[in-house]
C-alpha cells in the first residue's frame, strides 16, 4: 500500500467478466451506479470499466495508466470467485494502485477473503458510505483506518475487521444511480431504452439457500413510492421507457406496491416494467395485479422453488403449492405475462419429489406459463452451505464449483444419501429441457419454438443459439422480429 498523501483521490470501479448463458452485458450494474453517484456527490472523480463488455486485462491496464486512479474497486461475487481473485491479484502485481473489494462474497465471508486476495481493503455490507469515507481517509494521508465502519483492511501483516456499519434505513436519501458513467450504448438492452431499478433492500424471509440477507440484512428497507416513481420520472424524461425492478420484495407491503402503481398512472408515465427477480406468491392479490396491469407492468416472475409442500417446509419458503396455483391463476386472468422459478436439489429432496416439482412445472407450462428450472448452488455463508457440510457431500472443491458451475449448469454441486449425484444430474437435465421448451414456445410460438427446442437439446447448439440471438446485432434483430412477447 502506498503511504504518500493523496491530494484528491480518483477511483476506478470494475465489474468483472461474468460466467453465464448470455453473451455480452444486458444492462449496467446497479450497485456500481449507486457507488459512482455518491462519489460524484462528494466531488470524487470516478470512472467505471465493465469487463463484461469485452475488455481484456490489457485494456484494463491501459485504462489504469490513462485515468491514473489512486483506488481501484472490484466487485466480488461468490460465483466466479477464483476468476475475480486472479484479476485482483494481477492488478496488484502489475500496478502500484490500492485495491478495494466489495460485493456479496465479502459480506458472506468477510475477512477470510482478504487472506486469499492481495486487496488492500474490503467493504462488507452496503458501500455507499464506507467507500467515500475510505476516500476521505486516503486524502488526509491517514494510515490507520479503525474508525471506518464496514471496512476490512491490512495493518502491515495483520488483517483488521472494523465494526459493521448499520444498514441505510432511509434509502430515499441516496441520490439516483449514475448510469451516465457507463457506456450505455454498448449494452444489449440499450435499444429498448431499458434500465434496472431497485425498490427496496433487505429481505425478512429465511429461505435457506438465499444469500441476500448476508449483504442486505434481514430487515426490509423500502423506498417511498414518491421517491421511487420520482426516479422513474427522472429517467423517463431522459428517454428511458422500460425498467427491470430488481428486488425480491416489491409487493411485501401491498399498500405500498399499490401506491407505486397509482403514482405511475397519475403521472402519465408511458413505461413498461418487469418483475424478474421472483416475488412471492403469498404477497399478491387481485387488486394489486389489476393496478400493475393498468400501470403497464408487462411481466411478473414468482419464486416457488419446489412442487412439494414437504420440501417447501424444509427450505423455510413459507408458502404452499395451493397459494402458488392461486397466484398463477389470478395473474393469468388479469393478463400479465408470468414465469415461475423452480430449483432442483433442495435438502430432503429425492428424485421422486424432484419429479413432483418437474411435473408441476410441466402442468403450468402447458397452461402458457413460462418456467425456469435452476441447479441449486450452495453459496458460502448460507444455511444451505452449512447443511451440505453436515449432511451432504460436495462433489467438487468450493473454488472449482464457484468458478465454473452456474445455476443453469447440468452438473450438481453436491449430493445427499437420499438424492445421489447421478439422479440429481438426470433431474436437472429434465428440468432444463422443460424450461427451454416453455420459453422457446412462449417466445417464438408453438411450431417455431418446438423446432428450436429439438435443435437446442444439445447444450452446444443451445449456447450457439443464444450467442446468435443475443450476441450479434443481426441475431437480436431477428429474435425481436420473431418473438411473440
């Protein structure tokens, strides 16, 4: 770490390459946009490099030399942790810049991450106040950082973890995300004038596989309807017309959700908006769905996770299949497009109960509902991870499965006595095939979708199709021309 006094700090934020099904980047990263916004408010010079846009490490080094930042910030996720660790270490080995890491994996694993990365600092929890405080300390030339809540840092050979910073209760106090710091025209969703938005942070539920509360806390912290719709209005005035609501708890408070819809309608915002993150089937009613439809909500995704009430109890989802069926039926009657998320591999699950889930998925897919089926990944810090340590067997070391197995992979990460790996892989393959068929038929029509489903049953051909449809300008135009919804 450099000890010289910095007159005015400059920050370069980096979003690493992502492991996933989609070529390129769909839209700018919301978390980095919020960080850039608070830094700019404090007159701190900030730039962003999104390596999902095709940048190489050589390109990154050129940017560092040209921008000459004092501090380089890197987002760290549990998935692809090894790749990000190598990136951070290469930055430290190739430059004399100080590096700060943040993101969900830091909140889950805390100071342990610093033992394997050469970063100088790490931010746990939310970074909007911790990162500017760090910049102020660097500008003052201080070498001890004990006073900064939420910070992990190196004091010579010792790793020091400061006290946690309280979560931000008043999200309305945050400035709107600084999307202008991204190369917006290079994102796949730019042509649709589509941006991400968040309506709340935190989750009061206790699903054992979810890591959200590790980074955002158990307490739900909603934005006010006025503040949220004010942001929609702000981006609308700049020509943006579509929005992805990225939190899981949009409808936790039914009255708040209805108020948001009322304000969108009252202010005449001719937008389309989507709930892709998987809201709960027990936090919806006919009145809210009707208001959502009138406010031009185009799509809702439900997180059901299993077709077995027994498994739902084991994972503490807090819903029943009966509630799920009721929500799906209401949504179809109101006329909002919908999909449902399922996961294969839960604790207590067997091949038989997994097939209950897949048979339920087939039944609603036949009724016109889109289906997502995912491979269960035990992320560090979750109760699921602890369950596997006690009652299951990891099939690969953590550094292997975090770096190369996604939730859409056919390879199971662990097995249990009642649900061995061979049966898990078989169930996952069946589930992925059901999901692919439902989406292709739903998007492309029954005949074309069925034909593409047969063709893309090969995972190699499936990836080639995605690369053509979303990774090239011609493919996106053809896909948009043919798709139905």
